[in-house]
C-alpha cells in the first residue's frame, strides 16, 4: 500500500467484539481481548505507511455505565494489559509517536489503570512525528457540550470554527480524513468526533473487529484513495 499526503488522520470505531465472541462460543468480554491484539497490527501498519494520526474509540460512557460489572472489569483488565505492553513497545520510540487518551477516563477508571495511562502519556508527550489517540469514556455529544460551555464561560462573543476547535478534546488533532467502522452497523454513535468528521470519508465493513485484519485496513485506505472528493464543487 502506498501512502498519500492527503491522508493524515484515520479514526476507527472497532465495533463487534462482543458479537464475534458469542459467535465463537466465547464469553462476550473475551472478544475485547482479541480486539486489543488486533489493534497492535493496525497501529504498526499505519506507522509503516506514514499515517500521521490514528485514533481508536475504546469505550463510550454508556459502555462503562450500562454494561455488567463483570464485563466492565474485563474491559479495564484488557486496557491495562494493552497499555502496559504499549509502554514497553519500542515502536513508539522508533516512530516518535505521541499517545493521547481523551474522554472521561480520569473520572471513571480505577487507579491502577489510570497510573499506566499516565505513564504512557508522560513517556510520549514530547514525541511529534505521529499521534496515536484513544477515546475512553468518550461521548462526542458531551465533548461538544463541554466545548460550548467553555466558550460561554470565557465570555467570547465572536464564535468561529477555530475557537470551537480549540475548546474540543481534539484541539491538537487534524480533521479525520477516513473513518472506519467495523461490525456491520453503518452509523455513527453519540456523535463520535462530530466536529472532526464533518468532511470525512466513511468506510463500513460487515466484519466484526476481531476479523478486521491489516489487509482489510489496507483495503479501506486503498478505497479512500480511489474515491473522488469534490468538497462541494
């Protein structure tokens, strides 16, 4: 796969972990652990192909508040295991990757998991060649409401697109060029990155995330490159 300069930012909604697990005769929460392993290869492919920003939606607020305690604990276990391994992954240093974690994770996650996440953020905070972002405890509609409230509280009366962007969680990220959603449900959810995906190309696949291979990731990028983008013309 060849990279294109116009493709800077890919965001992924990795849907279908639980459904995949049930289809395999596994417990629903076990699908998340398989999904974490799948993420490793996708990140490596993006880095090798010089994608500047790669973002993953790891959990919404509803995922953490409306699912069973057992499943949420397993999700926390998976996050801790994955982020601990990411801390030790030399590719972050090799490719100069800054890691961000956005959302309400500091309010919602257990202390041991938060410590690992903070270590990862601190370790990579000065890296600048690539951005790797995880959205945890994140709802897009809440992000937008908070941004509007910050603008109101600041006393600003001239609202501009730049002002809105600077008050979003994603103020340091470029707009999303390509949004990939797995799992066979072709829609957005609770306004995921609603401001940053205003002009995105969407790629939907029926594959549940554990079946979404690096080859399928490359296929999504190749389709993006073939599409004609008129930008209103």
